[in-house]
């Protein structure tokens, strides 16, 4: 039996509430406690195909990383996964789709095709997912689709994603989602100024509530993007979130703690968002993937009956607050905070930082301040309410 490790935050970010929860490209004041111990540091040599190598010192195994992308036989390495994909897919902005994660909505459709899944608590103290897709041309539909919260919008902006939602928490989202800087494909509900109803429709699901029958249809999505004259190309100053190990290499953090069971909300009931359905990830050493479980069973995609699995899992700790009597929540997704990256069966403790505004995603660093290298493949980011961090654990 492996020893269970409860997570004690080593560099807790203390943010002024107003700035932390509503900041839009503003710097935030942060206090960081120094840590007494350090996990393994990986300083890497950078290399791309047909490019030169740069050597740096390291305490551990050096590993080449993907830096500049180049086209080879019509393919490029993805900004979201590091994997080789068609150039037109890699250079196209992704879509970010709001998907319910409560048991009454299961199973979800098409979610296994997402490159990144972002999970965060919402009112009712459950979590909701925002699935970020770059490979969606072969999908007919995705969903079910649910409503927006402002911290999801801010997160999508960091990926330069086209944001897709059906509904919104008006007091906190209406002004934000209707800005020119947010290119959204939203179902026509009150509070949406440029509805895109051609992108949405309902699918009969006997026994399901109406709210879990609405789906995003890809043909309609593309029609709406064209009608609204949105640009599919990344901005020239686009900043990828992840730095990936190069092809045929693995980022191996041999001195880091083992982490083969990862639980963002522990095993018991708690009101931090993850305590309702007790999701967890189990590492498979054979294929080096983390498999997702929830509510005591495998979390699967209805489209292909496959269990959701990713190469990397991230705990991103954020300050959170309850906003009103409806239990709407707020989270500080700008600034700095603690983080743990799980990859290759290891836990790399460190921090996240997002100080340059809405259009730049958070970056992840180890305890020595070096950027953490991700292994190629999909990534699942759990936004964990810092005030409930005591429940997060791994073993």
C-alpha cells in the first residue's frame, strides 16, 4: 500500500480579494513563502527538428524540448499537446466548450478528443469542465453544453480560444463575454448580444433534464464564426502555455515523489467543489497515461466508450470566494499561486504565474523557478480552491 500524501501548500499566494477575483490584465500583489525543500530541477537543452541544440546545465537528465515549430510534410507539432498534427489544425485557434460534469449529465459526448480540459468548481459545490479542442473537424457535435462563469472566460482567453457556451451567470459574465476581445459562439439567451443559435441544437436523451440536452454542432459553429467574421488564426504574439519534451523524449523527474493516484478533492465529502463526486486519476505505467474516474467509476466518452485519459494532470491553486446568496463563486486566475504538475507517475511541486494580462496563459515552474517540462499528450488542469487545498492528495 502506497503512502498517501496530503498536500501542504509551500508557496501560498495571498492576493487582495478585489484584484484576485476580477483582475483583467493587472498586476497583483503576491506574498510567497520560501520552501525548505526542493524537488528535482530540470533545466533543459532545447532542440527542434532541423534546428540547432542549446546546452544548459542540469541536476537531472537533460531533455530536448519543442521550441520553434516547423512544417514537415504538411504537419506541425501542436501548441496544446506537442504531437504532430495537420498544419491547418495546429495553426488554427481552438474552441473552448463549456461542459457539465455532474452525474445527471453523464456521459459527455466528444470530450475525449479535447487537447486540454480545464476543471473548476461552480455553485452547488460541484465542478464544471471547459474542454479545449483543436481537432474538431471530424466531430458532428460536442456536449452537452452549459453556461459560462467569468473565470472560465478569462482562462479561455489565455488560449486565444473561440469560447462556446449555452447560458451565463449574468451579473458576473455579461459585460465580459460581450467585449470585442472575447470571440464567443453563444446560444441566444438573455445577456448575449451576438447570439449564434445556428451552432446549437437539442438531442433527445430520455430521462435527462432539458438542461442536459443542448449540444454544439460543428457545422453550425463554423457557419457562426464566418458570419461573425471571427479570425481563426492565432495572434502574432500568441504565447503557448506548455513547453513539451521533444519527440521521442520523456521528461523524467526521477527525484520527485511518486504520484500514481491523484485526487483533487480527496476521498471524502467536502464543499470545495471536488468533494461531491470524488474524481481521481490513476496512472498506468504501461502507456504512461492518467485515467480519469469519478463517482466510483470510469469517466467515459459516449462517442467512443473510451475512458478519459491524459498525459499530464495539473493542480492549479487559486484563491476563491463566494459571491452571493446564489453561491456563485469567484476565483483568481491572474497573478501567482501554487501548483503541482503530475506527469510520468511523478509529482513536481512548484508555482504558476500569469502576470501579463488576459491574452497570456499561466506558466508552470518548479520550486527552483525553472519552467516545468510537460510530456507530449493531453493535459487536465484542476483549478483547486486554495481554501480547500487540504483535501487534495496523491499517493
